[in-house]
C-alpha cells in the first residue's frame, strides 16, 4: 500500500461517514422514524422532537450532544452510561495530552534524521512517506532517541494523572447514586446463598426467617426463598405466547372488518407442526380455549412451586438501608461456605437459575470456564479450521448431497470456495461475545451486569491477544516458538521488531472503525430497515410494534473491549509512530459525540450497576499501558539505545499505581459504604412494594391473591423502624 | 558416626531426660518452689497442691496431664493453648497413622533387598545398619519402590484427613469462645484507623462521634480517640519506678528495724548517674518528694494528652455484639483508605503506637519488612560473618585495646578463637525471634497476637530454609548454583539426592530436641535458679517477688516454628527412612504431656486470640507436606522409577486441599460470624466498665475524675438496647 492508496482508503471512509451522517439528518427528521431515532425519549414519555433536533441543520445533534451535561446522561441512561463517558473522555484526554507533546516534539525529530536509508520499509505494506514520521526512521543508538524516551514517560504520566482523576470522579458518581434519597428496591435486600439443609420438620422459609430474625431482631422484614421456576416459567411463557397470538388474531380480524366484508374474516390457523400442518381451526376461539386451559394450570403450578420447589437460596429484606448494606458484607456463619451473602442485584438483572448453585460448584465452574476461555483464546484457530474443514465444498457435498446440483455450477463453486472459510471465521467471531456471555453465566454469577463485565473482560484478552499481538507477530510467532521457549523475553523483542511494520495496517483499521463504524451507529440504517420491514409485514398489534423498535442497551460486553483494543493499539504506537494519535483522538472524539447522541435518544439501559464497570475498565487501561511500556523497552533495546534501562521503572510504576488505586477505591465498587447508605431517604419505603418488585413475573399471581405467597415467603416482622 | 555412637548419644539424652524428670518430681514437691511449678494455679487463686501432684509418684504429673480435658485447658490457659494442643495432637496423629502403616510395610521391603552394595553410605555420618532400613537400600528401578510410592500417598491422605478434622474442631472451639455468654470487652468495640482530618472547628472526638452516630443511631455507645501517649507514658513509667523504689526502700527500712537497731537504718541512695555517683539522700524522703512532684505533672500531662494529642484513630464502642461484629467487617467510607475498621483486639494486646499509622504507610512498611526478612533469610550468613569478622581476636585487640593483656595469654586466646564465631552465631540466632517480632511490630500491626503470628511465620521460613534445606544441601548448593539457574527443577533433585545422607543427623537432632529440650522445659531448672537467686539477693517487696516468679506465656512465636521444623523433617524422611517416625511420635507425645503440664500449672497466657493461630499452623503444615511431596517426586526420579509421575497429582491435591480449607474455614478466623455474635449474653454489659477497660493505665486517672475524659471521649449515647 503506498501513500496515495492509504489516502484513498481514508477518503472513502470519510465520504461514507459524511453520507451516513446526512442520511441520519434526513431520516431522523421524518416523524415516522422517530421510534427508531428517539426510542429512549419516547419510552421516558418525553417529546422526541424536544430541543431543536428536528431542524434542517445536519450538525444540530452535535450541538445537542456537546451541550448535554453528565446529569442529563444519568437521568436518561443511568450511572453506567455516565461512567462509559468518563472512560471515553479519559481515553480521549490521554491521547490529546500525548498528541499535544508528541506530535510537535517527535515528528520533527524523526523526519530530520537523514542517516537511515529506511531499511525496514519492505514488509507488510509500510510505505516510505509515513515511515519518515516514525521512530523507525531514527538511526540506531542515535541521541535523538532521548526525545522518544521522554515521550514514553510523558504518555505514562498523562495516563496516570487522568486515570486517577477519573477513578475519583466515578467513585463520587457511584456514591451520589447510592445515597440518592429515592427508594431503590435492591438497597433493602441481600442475596443469601448456600443455605444448609433445614432441620427435620422445618421448612426452608422458617429456617431462613428464624436465622435472620435472631441476628437482626429490629430490622429484619421478610424473606423470599428462591424457587425452581423452570416448570412455572414454561407454562407462563406458553400462556404469554397464546395471549400475544390472540391479540394478533383479534387485530387481524378487526382489520379484515375494515378492509373486506363488514362481518370480517375470522383468521384461522393450523395446530400442527409450526402452524403448517394439522387441522384448521378458528384462531381466536382456539387461543381463548388454550388460555382458559393454561390459567388454572399456571395457578396450580405456582402454588406447587412456591410450596415444594424451594431452593437453598433466598432474598432477605430489611427495613433499613444501613443494615442491608452491612449485612451484605458480613460473615454470617462459622462455616464460610454456608449462608454466603451479597448485595442483592436489581430484580431485573437477577439470573434466577444461578442463585441456588452451591459454593464449591461455583468455584469449580469458574475454574472450568477459565480453562475453557484460555484454550479458546490460545487455540481459537482450531475450531475455525475445524469449521473450515467441514465447510469445504467436497465435505458439504458429502454431508448434504441435495446441494450437489447447485454447488457443482462453476460460478457458484468459485464464490463459495473463496468465501466459505471467511464466512466461518466471521460467524465464529460474531458468535464469540454471545459465547463468552454464556460461559460467564455458566460460572454461576447471580447478576446480569456482573456476567456482562466478566464476558467483557474475557473478550478484551481475546482481542488484544489475537487481533493485536496476533496480527502484529503473525506467522512468525509460531516459527519462532522454539526461541521463545528458550528465552521468554524474546517475545518482547519480537513484538518490538514487528510493530513498526504494521503501523499502516492499524492506522487504516482505526480509521475504518470510527468512520464507518460510528457512521452506521449514528444512522441506525440496519435497525431502521428491520423496523420498517417488520411494521409492514409482521406487526399487527401495538405490543408487537413496540417490540420491533425496542432499541436495546449500549452493549457494554462488546463495545468496551472494542474501545480497549483501539486504546491498546494507539498507545503502543503513540511513540513509535505518533501520527496514529490524531486517529485515536478522532475515534474517541467522534465516538463520544455519537454515543452521547445514542445514549440520550436511543438506547435504553437494561440494568443499572452504579458504575461497577469502571474498575474493570481501569484495570484494562493499565494493562494496555503496560503492554505499551514493555513494548517500548523492547523497541528501544532493538534500537540499541544505551539508556533503555531508564524505562524499566515504568511498568513497575504502573503496577504500583494499579495497586494504590485498587486499595484506595476498589472496595467501594464491591460493597456499599455505610456512610453512603446512612443518608436520609425521601420517604419511608413501602416494604411491600420493595418485596413485590423481586417476585418474578411468572410467579406473581394475576388476582393479587396474597395468601399464596405466604407458603414460601415469611410473615411481615413486627419491626417498623425505617432509615 | 557408627551405630553404637548413635545409640550412645540417644542413651545419654534419655538419661538426661530421666534425671531432669526426677529432679522435677523432687523439686516440685517442695512448698517453697510452688511459685515456680504452679504459678498459673496460684495466680488463678487455686490450691497449687490440688489433685495428687504432691505425691511421691514421679509419674503423677503424667496421669494428671492425660486425665485433663480440653475444657480444663481452656479454663486454665484459654483457647489459644487448646488450639496449640490440637496442633500437637494432629501432628502426633499424622505420624502415628504414618508409622502404623509405614514401619511394618517399608522396613521389611527395604531390609530384604540385597541387591545394592550400599553405595551412598559414604557421606555425612550415615552408617550402614540404619541405612539398610531406608529407601536408599532399595535398588534403582526396583518394583519394590511401589511400596514406597503407596506409602507416600498414605501419609498425604492421613494428613489431609486429620487436618480437616482439626480445622473443623478448632472452628468449633473458636465459635464456642466467641458465643460465650460472658461479657468480653473487645466484642463490643471496633478499632477505627485512618480517620481523615476533621473539618474546620471540629474536634476529632466530635468528628468520630457524629460519623458513627449517623450510621448507628441506636447502638453507638461512645468513642475513645487514640492519643499520642509517649509523653504521658514516660512520666507514668517514671512515677511507677519511683513508687516501686519507695516500696523497696520502705521494706528495707522495716527489715533493718527488725534485724538491727530498733529505730532502723534509713536507706540512702545517690541521685547521680545509675545511682552510683552524686549526692547521698534519704531514699524514702527523696522518692516521696519525687512522687509528689510527678503526680501533678502526670495529671497535667494526661489532660494535655487527652485534649491536644488526639490521633487519627479511635476505638468505637457499641451496645450490641452483633453491631460491633458487623461494623468491623463493613466498608464505611467511599475512599477505602479512610475510616478503615477492624475487630478491636483485647485491651492488653493493643499495640498503642501502631494504631495511628496511616493506611499506605502500613503497606509500605509491610513491603519493606518483607524485603528485609527475605534478605535476612537468604543472606543470614552475611551478618554472621560480619560479626565474626569483627569478633576475631586481632580485630578486638584493635577496637578494644584495653583487652590486650588478657587476650594475649595463650590459653585464653585458643578458647576465644575457637568459640567467638560460634558465640556470635548463637547470639544472632537467639536474638532472631526478638528481631522478627520487632520487625513484625514495625509493620504497623495493631495487636500483640497478630504480631506474634507474623513473627512466627517469618521464623518458620527461616528455620525451614536455613536449618533444613541449608544443612541438607549444605555447601553443594552454592557450587551448583549455576546448574540451578539453568534448570530451576534441579534443586528438587539436589535435595532428593542429599536427603538420605543426612538422615542420622536429623534423627539425632530430633532425639536431642525432645529429650533434653522437654526435660529442661519440665524441670524448669533455669527459672528455678533465677527465682531463688532473685529472692535471696534482690527482691524486697511482695510485688518484686511476684515479678520474679511470673511465668510468662507459652511463647508461640518460637515454639510453633520449632515444632514445625520437626514436622517438616519427619515428614520429609517418613518414607525415605521410616525409622525416624517413632522419634517424631516421641517428640510430639512427650511434648504433649510436658506442655499439658506446663499449660495447666505454669504458663499464664498474655493474650487470647481465640485460636487465630490455627490457620497459620494449618497452612504451614501443608507447606511442610508439599516440601515432602516434591522431595519425594525428586527422590523417586533419582531412583529412576518409571511410575514417578503418579506422584505429580499429590502437590496439586495439597494446593486444592489448602484452597478448599481456606474457603470453607478461614474467613471465620478473620472476622466474627454474626450467627455467633447474636447469642444471648448472661447479663446486659455495663458499658462503662467495657469502655474503661480500654483506657491505658497511664491515662486512667487516679482519683476517678470522670470529667476529664469527656474532653477526648464522647458522651454516652441515648440508646440502651442490648443484645
């Protein structure tokens, strides 16, 4: 790739971005599309056209994003979204600070060194014009390297400073959210797991109640024993399905009245496999019949579940925030693997199935999952080549003989042969986040947000190891594996020598990512098309329509690792090829604007973890910083610079910084500080509502039949003191 | 050393033991010695001659020790002593179980193998008769090694089984102690450290009170701000010193009245340096004068200290055990390095000076101490050789020229030259425990018992690394250091090859240790002589006499590492030379009896940590077990046994066992489980007494002048609910 083709690629991406942006301006002004472009506002009951977002000015959304405050973000999308912006602005800040010093300092130093005949421009599409701007252009042992050494320190200290400020800020955000005077249900509950078997003749409920009433005589309110809801959930889902179908059938019937005959056509459906075979029946009648059949069945199953399917886990409710917060942090039993407690997650993010999992079962599951993920990361080529092997044409012909006539045509054959392996790779990579989320849930994690964090961490290591180090070191890694085994330090040298050659690849990668990626994000072309298709051909009822435009959440599990990869790449190249810094700045700058817009208007958070994502991000930024520092040590060593050891304190400093931060801030992200929990509430909480909010929908009785809960849930305690 | 000389040494030790035991029987029957042999009983106000300990039967004490129950031990010396017995009996149990199988299984297998011409009996005093009983006698690659392999597994599983039972038992002991219905002062208090600077115009006391009253409105009782007591302690010590001297002078005066002239001789003393120079004054008058001078000074200094020397640390008292236990485990501040809390230690074991040390200061101190200890362990020869270099005669002559005439005499010269380095080594080793305790306290640990545990852990690593591995591998280690650097695994092989050669050395060591060591322990010859000397020549008052026979505590800091060393040695040799097992059994068996006697009658515990020592012992027994397992793998490899890899799961199993134990039991040894703290108390605690018990003696006002505490301590809260 020469310089002009690089510029072409850059230009194309930019044009795509502009086109998508104007598309966005045009499409978002159409009122019919407002459910795609302003769903968050609509769901919050606000006017979608609030502000001047409907003007013809294509940059109005930018002005709006810039003028929005952190408070707006918290109000619209919660603390987690605000923390994501802290993360993006911290990354942006580090790169801006780095760029301000590195660009004017290093570019002239590199470009004016004429002593090198650019002898390492041969490989992987590096081209001479850009190469002159990089550290590779500086002669070995040259005193000019001092400038690069100082730059390495500058970037690190800029990162420490901004990370420290950010951690403090996020800590304050979290404190403010937790001490809010609003009643938040989960702040009055704790999750108890690993309850030992109850004594003879005692029910689970009695056991839990007597245990906690003895310890908290004044503030214990009630307990809710976790039940095995598999059966009841199945019936409930079936029932809900029939209700939806009934609503749909009724809507079709209404429509047919209007359009066709005045008496209308009763819709019919077949009751066999997939609605394609079997007897034809009147849909409305059939569904009503089914519903009438299922309602008593659900009722009966609910009773059975509450009475007989109690598990060794419970939610315990307190009338005081402070007691709940302290109880969640205290050891309750002398055998540490029984009566384990933790903060109750929000009701909506409880992973109900994981609650009754036993202590050591969770430990073993975690170990197994870690081993599995490590194997996936290190040998991810193996499943891919396995899939590729299956998906070769000859294999396919054998396995699915009916494809033969199609596959044997020459044109199709060529295309398939070229794309099948890539297709397999793409599908595998697209499935990976879901797979990692599945694995994280299999660990026995009790809350959705925690599972997302766990999956995000796994994905980060996957991308850094495979995309970054994989692409950089590439094939050479395996051929030199023997050298590495002999001398593990050689991987640093290897990384250092191959890094500069790949600068252009990553430059293009970053540019593509922000122009096209954020363009698509902003314009929401894909959801728009899907919505309109669904509206036209599938959706008949209001509920179905609402489902069609429901925007989902920000998707931290894949978004954060993606950003992390960019940070890692830009940091690692920041000193070697400072020209990458403006691209990084653009990535996070445009990202900030686009996501700000999306968070305020589009995405609806599916949970609130009060910023627990931050320590996770913080640690990984430091990990990226350390990769950068170690790489730089290696690269300076390759340049045979005598003063390279001056850089050795840097990774140690990073470790100390990480240690100090974790000691100073981290514990508050695991537990609620009591000084925060003891703040006054606006009103004394209605404990009944708090309690009800945790009842899963499949168990909440239709006809508010309170008594049936008393089988599994405890009596209201006599205490009435509120904090 | 041949077999007969080994037997001679064994016999001599045994005779010494018998002599000391009869000496004990004879001496302990004299009523004048009862304060040396029964101080614990006397201090508890019991009859020293209770039971039949005064009979002529020399084995009466054994019967008494055997018939005593664990409850007796707890009543007489607390839970810590009982836990020490659990440790000793677990060690004993492991060795007995090992011996029962290994002796009848392995000895015949080894002795009937005639194929080896005992080719490794040359070195370090190994002798052929014992060698025939060891694994070294078995041919390489012989199928007879299977027996040894099975034995290795047997010992490990016996250890796991007994350790598991012991941990459970100790956990129960701790729970029983913590849930006792007696009011224990420290259960109502927490220790708060790292209090941030108070707001402008607010005193520390107000700050602490308002902070905790907001969080615990119902159960907060009062707080005691930690003060800088250096000055007040100095005055108090001076005052106490003069009081003692006054009492002594009065006693001398009384005595002189009886013995000499009826009007008596007033004792005089010189007031100059060390009482040797200066003006002669009437002692009684002088001391009275001094006391009268110091009392108002102390009063004034107490007021100043309480008002102006308040530090960033406090003890906070609650009216409820549960609240105190939960508060000690909960995060209080959003900045984790402020308002750090922990269980309050007993008042008597508070290390007052360490309380105000800052969070990160403690971290840094800990790091520095660890580095220091590691250096001491690995390079302990350096200070010794340094001392030796200084203490050579020529050096001494130079440094202390006045010694010349003595040193130059030939006989003295020879003796000194021979003994000076050894003397230096002995002094260094004797000072080491004190030095390690000093280092542990320098870490900023707030309680005596914790410091003892920390010192004990350090001493364990010192003895195992230096005595055991040092003696075994000896000089060869340094010559083969290069091999080790190339291949770190070779240290295992090295250890394995040199172990059998040193079997006899350790056999003799263990025998010496139990016969002579426990003989001296039981007979208490040294404390007896010191007591009688003091009584005759120094002590004049009752208080001085009491001090002279005060027995001290069990001395866990050195005793436990000593026992650990024996366990490590015996375990490591158990399969290689099973003949060591009976010696180990004797060590722990006699140890159990002797220490049981001492604990019931002699030693007075100086603190009670409710068995917190156990996890520490447990971990180190497992460490010893792993050294044994790894050594065995190495030794089997040296024997070129094909099935050696069968042993590889063993150390992994040990790790898993340690992990499971720590997950199941350990947390309860760090914190008080709430189900334990919520037990009913016998009586509602008198909070004023609880509070007073924590006031250091130098600050407790003589004339119960309550008001002055109000400066630094808070008002009694209005709450009166007790648990």
